[in-house]
C-alpha cells in the first residue's frame, strides 16, 4: 500500500513552491488465517475516500502509533 502526501515548501524548504510529494510504502504480512484482522489496515481503510480524486486525512495520533 502506498500513502501519498504533499509537503509544502514551508514545512520542507528544499521543496519547490508547489510542494513535494512524499510517498510512504507499507508492506503488510498476511496470514493464511483470513479470520485474523490487521488493525492498522482497518484504520487506514476507515480514512480512505470512496471516490477518486478526493483527499483523505489521517489523524496524527494514528500515524505516530504505526511504529515505523
């Protein structure tokens, strides 16, 4: 799964005026037992938009609990 974020020049001075794209790749280990849930994935999907070209925002507390 990839999460894409736009970082503004104010947040990262090395970015051009239009900002930079930050891409975070996440790899999940899937079990053969499909009854086991992946809590982090469930939370990410709760924030995911249902339409194309719609921005979605994840709360900061979730991001800091990913242990990445």
